[in-house]
C-alpha cells in the first residue's frame, strides 16, 4: 500500500504525493517444516515448536520447505544443494556503459575493497573501467539465514579511486513507473512560476554534510537529560 505524504516546497506550496515501493523482492524463502507426519507438514516457529506445542529437534525432525498454492513442499539437503549451479564468488558476465544503470534497479550498495594479495589487479581494473566509463555486470549466489541461496544480479563500477558494488533487482521485480503517472497540461504562467521557484532554490552542488539526522539528535538529547537526572 502506498504511503500518503506531501512534497513541501516552501511554506506556501505543498504537493500531496504517495510513496510506493519501486520493486518487490521475489527471492524464495524457505521455512522450517515439522515432518513427523509427512502428510501434514506444517511451518514451525522459534524456538522449534509445532502447532501442538511439541518441542522439535531442528536437525532430525524438521526440513526446509516452501508454500505453493496453499500446500507445503519440503526439500532434502541433496535437493537444496543441487540448486547451487554456480561457483561461489562474484562472476563477471560482461562490461556495459555506466550510463545504462537505472537507479530504481538498485537494491543495496557495498564498497568493494582489495584483499592484500589482490591490490594490483584491483587497481588495474578500477582504473581501466573508469577510463572507459564501464561497469561489470555480475551474478552472485548468497546464502541466507534460512538456508536458501539468493541468486543476485549485480554491478561493480568505478567509485572515487576504487570500486563500488550494487545488488540489483531483476527486471520482473521492478514495478513500472509510467502507469502511475497522469499527463496534465500546465499554462505558460504556471510553468514560469514553477521555473522561477526552482531557480531561486537551486544550489551549485549537493553537499550531504549539510544534512544530519535531527530526529536522532533530539532523541539522544532527551536521553542525556534523563541520564543526568538519574544521578
């Protein structure tokens, strides 16, 4: 469900808007299933207790499973291992222009730092990719807390004097944007007013250091006051 809020330009102009997720994570997530009764598998909670409040041994009385069309299906360890078809590590598939990366595809970001033995190769590829304006498209398999393996598409691109890594959403996970927008015509006067307002608030560059977490500061200030009074 979209969250309703307002885009506040100044004290006189506030535009009602909705915030909606740009993508859905469609990764498969496995649940622990109680398999004492193979015909009636059921998900268990933590600690491992079934619907009859019986404490279960996760290693011997539980299996991994997923729900599909209102039924639970379990998998053996051999079956789970067979799904891992790629070697561990970040597998580079190709290089493409950095300009082709769409910001709404980015799921998360990490710094890529060189290991002691990999400094030369790291520096070489970071420099060449930066010179050519290219990023590496990669695939990576990650094991989640539930034991499921996440198959990710990602990119590694130049950043400052090194590399940065973005996990991406797959195409079928990204929600279309254009279907949520209605084309509305504006008069020349309205366009001029909006243009003048934007020009009056335009700065030369974005400086993140100008902004800080004021909510955290207010909370911690209150905590410090409470700490003083407790002595």
